[in-house]
């Protein structure tokens, strides 16, 4: 096994992408890139045409997404007319909700099928991460629609008040379903506003400081002990030892750590994929990494 370069020495010391074809979701490749010097897609950076520039710019939640869709659908409005939406959804339903091959057990689409907010807006998009408990699917991270949790009454929006609706990853505390972490910023497309934590099931969120502050989150995962959290962000690998309250960057290769996985029984063993470089492994909980041959 080849030892990684000296820059792997600590600086201060599995999941798949699921795509949903949703009528109101943005197309791939759209929006400013979070990995380039392009401005962050935030309320402060959104600009309208000169004739409407005097209007207050949206800063967060559904209003920010509505402004994005207004530009994406142009010349159609942000809210597509009912006839267009019905036609698009009919085309989706025609594809079938159950997909199987041969004698394999079929897959059934669980949604979300266009997520409605209390004011009446419907937003969704690509699903970048999800969490399942003993009762089944309980939370999803929508690339352009925030964090949604699922209960007996259906899907509930949990992050409308956050300054960013671009959610790259989420994870639920292994011992307390009311505690969640959400990393904002859609990798390769849109910068977010940092990492947020809730301790009341998503009713309120607090931003958790990270230095240097990353723009996007590829993956965030709690260890089984409920205290250690591992994160793959655009600026490197970060680790928290107090439940996500404070973070230390331990690895910076100048390339994106696009995913990470934790060993199911040995908490000291981690795997990290580095964009354009390969797969790395740590056997001491993320302090030192070596590239796999």
C-alpha cells in the first residue's frame, strides 16, 4: 500500500445519490458552481433585472427557491400553470412507479412527489441524501429544496427559515431522532451557508462554525457513539468530537472528498474518496490517511 504524501499529516492534530424527475426540479449543470469563484447563490447575491431591482431580494427559504425557479423557467413564471404541471406529472406517472427486472424484487418510488410548503409553494429537485430508521425512511436532503422529514401525516418541511435550501447531506443522531445535522451547498453547483444542527426535530436550527468555512457538503455521518461526526466537504475532511458543535479540518488535498464511509463495527476505520485521486483509508478515526493501492 502506498503511503500518501506528507500533506496528509493532520492539519490541527455510504450512501448513493438518488435522482428524481420532478416537475419543478432544476436541471443538472444549472446555477452557479460552488467549486469556482462564481458568487454564492444566496439572497445577497441574487440580482433581478434593472426594472425590478428596487424590490427586496429574497434571502432564505421558499422565496429564494421561487426566485431561482423564476429564472430557470423563464419566460414562464416561477409557478408553472396547473395545466403544465398536470401534463408534466402525467408524463412522470406514465413511466410507472414500480421498476423491476426479471425475478428481482421491484423498487417502488416513495417520493417525494413535489413537496408543498404551508404558503402553497411546491418545491423539490434532486435528492442527495436520505436517512432511514427502524420505521423506514424518515428524512431526505433535497438538493434545491431543503430538509424534509416523513411522519404519519406525510412530508414536512424543516428548513424553510435557513439562509440556504441547497442541502448536500444530512444525518440523524444514532440515539436521538430529534437531533440532526444538515450540510448546505450542492456539490459542483451551488454554494451553501455552512453546517446546521437541530435538537428539536427541525423546528429550530443553529449554524455550527467551521474553519476554514466550506462552501458545499458532500457527506456528513455520525459515528455510533453519538459524539464523533465525520464530514466530507469541498475544502477537505473535517471531524467533530462533540456531536457536531465544533469542527477541526484534518485533511486537505486540494481536491474534493466526494464521499466517505464508516466501517460497520470498527469506528477507527474510515474510507474517503478524493476527486481525481482515489480511495483513502484511515485506521485511527480520521487523523491520518493512506491511499489504497
